[in-house]
C-alpha cells in the first residue's frame, strides 16, 4: 500500500513539474517570441509606409520633370488662397459677393485683430446675414469656392425681423495671411456690406 501511494505521489509531482515547465516555457520562450514577431511586423509596416512615401515623392518629382511649371503654379494658388496682406477690403468684397450670389442680405461685418498661428496670421470676423435657410446653404457653397481661403467656424441662426421663413445668421469666419502688413487699416466697428444691401448696425 505504501508503494502505491509513493508511486501516485511521484506521478503527481511529475505532472506538477511538467505544468511548471510548460508555464515557464510560455513565459520564457513563446510570449517573448510573439512580442518579437509583433515588433518585426510593426517594423515591416513602417518600412512599407516609408517606401510608399518615397514612391509618392518619386512620382511627384517625375511629374515635375514633365511639367516644371507645375510647382510654380501650385505656389501661386497657395499665395492667392493665403495672401501676404490681410486685405480687409478684399475680404469684405468676397463675403459680399458670396452673399449677393446666394440671395442673402449682407447686414454687417465686424473684424477682430489678427493673431499669430504657427507660420500664419488669423483674422476672425463676425458676419450677419439675413435671408432664407436655403439661401444660407448656397452662401456656404459660394464661400467654399472663393479664391481666398475663408473658413466658417461658428454659426448661430435666429428669426429675422421679417419673421419666418426669413432667418438672421450670425456667422464667425476666419481668414489667413502671412504678414502683418496692412493690419493698421483694420477697423473695430461693424461695417455694412456693399452690393448685398447691408448697413451698419
């Protein structure tokens, strides 16, 4: 009887040792190898991404070789979209044009002093328009197509004095430029629109 118990005990000890060896093998061999495989896969993905970037650059260089003036044209487009000067009168004319084309009444325009943002200067403007909702949607479409970069960052809609379906839209816009030239010409009081029938508040 003692012999049978001893044999069973040895079998149990042997099984425990096997389990311990298996667990140690998982932690010391299998899991580290999996981590290495994952690191290698990440490195492969990075290399493939770098290769794709370089291929895109090579494609651009080849395109420039075929059309050397392309780069110059792209620079000119950027300069028109983000000019050097603040050009306040130009901004008012562009907003007035977009409002008139959309059938909105350009009521007022209030610029704020520009602030520096990385390599650019940003001027925030408050614009008030009157009209119908669908005319407002058309106004935003015209803003997107303006030759100068003008971004809508905030919109508040209320009932116009004429009542619904006419609305009063308070719109916050941002325009960008690259130097401080002309900032001294900024005004701080509301300025009425031009051909859109605007007036000072």
